[in-house]
């Protein structure tokens, strides 16, 4: 019985490592960006709750962001969406793994549903950000703030589902760390959206 659990745990870790390679932020292929763009990102991220994560997640986008409050908010939303999609795919695969308790499978399935809502809300936010116009700015930015806030609530609900004592320790720690990363990225994106709103206002 112990050997089966060990094998299943090893399989779980292999799946986790494979998807982590898709999720982790890499500096590979980074374009050379003007120092002004890099400093703009650093300064903008300093106003977020998780400035180090913010800076590292957006640095590869510096050439595109330039010094635009709108573009940095847009980029932050895109990074968050990409991470949410990768994590959701990981969760779907993990939920089908052998050897999981019913409570663990249920928590993963619930989390996938929450992440689907997150992905939908982020997609709507990104679309709205790309179409935002002066005459309807207030209404559109309010929609974006509402959607991103809802996404953050969904992620926290997902993380809470892995807080029980009946969870396998390695699974709980690994999954929650991924969800917490998404929540931190979402929080940063919301802060940058708010900064853009203040700048425009």
C-alpha cells in the first residue's frame, strides 16, 4: 500500500513539474528594452502588494509596455490569464491522478470551476482594456475593476478549499502555492488597473 502511494506521489510530482515549466516566469528570449521602460515597470510595481513578483512577471514585456499605464495594466492582466490557464490545465490533469482521496478530487474539481470563472473574468477585462475610450472610460474601467476583483475572490475561494487537514500534505502545499501565485498576480494587476484609472482621472 505504501509503495502504491509513493508511486502515485511521484507521478503527481512529475505532472506538477511539467506544468510548472509552463507557468514559471522565464527570462529566456527577453528583448532588450530601454532603461526608461524598465524603470517605469519598477516604479509602477512598487505601488503593488507584491512588487518583486510584479516586476519579474512584466520585465519581459518592457519593450511593449514602454511607459504606458494602460499597457502595463493590460500586460499584467495577460500574464495573469496565461498563468491561470496553465494552472487550470494542471488541476484538470491532477484530478484524474490515481490514489487521490475523494476530498482531494472534489477540491480540485471545485477549484477548476473557480479558475474557469477567473479565466472568463480576466478575458473580459483584457478585451475591455483593449477597447477603452475616453467617452466611456469611467464605465469601462469600473467594469474591469469589478471583474478583476471577482477573479481574485474566485482564486481565494479555490485556495481555501485546500486548507483542510484531510488533504495530502504535498498536494495541498503544491496546489495552494500555484493558486496563491495567481492570486498575487491578480492583486498586482488590479493595483495597476487602479493606478491607470487614477492616472487617467
